[in-house]
């Protein structure tokens, strides 16, 4: 159970980091698009495409998680390589 919760937590962190990397993709400001909405900032996105970016973020994050897990499962990275501060407490 602990490993599932840890996996979900790691995926959550990866997902948010990837989201912030994906957010600027294909963004045009309202000023660039020539569609300035009254009362909004001209630098605001004209069409943010958040659904597409959420899907791309989910797919990229899943691939990164699978690659990371494959590296861990293959034994290329183990707990001995982690800094002492990041190691879980011994039971």
C-alpha cells in the first residue's frame, strides 16, 4: 500500500512539473491574435487550449513515470544513490 501511495505522489509531482512546461505551448496573446476582450489584459491568452494541454501533460507524465519505474526496476538506480536526506526512515 505504501508503494502505491508513493507512486501516486511521485506521479502527482511529475504531472505538475510537466504541466508548467506544457502551458506555454502554442499560446498567442490576445494582442497577437487581434482579439482583445474588453476589460482583460492584452497579454492574456486568446485560446489557452487547456484541455489539450491537460491531455498532453497526462500522457507525457505517464511516459516519464514508466521510464523512471523501468530504470528503478532494472536496478540502475537504487536507494544507495539517493542522498541521505531523501531516504525513507528505517523501520
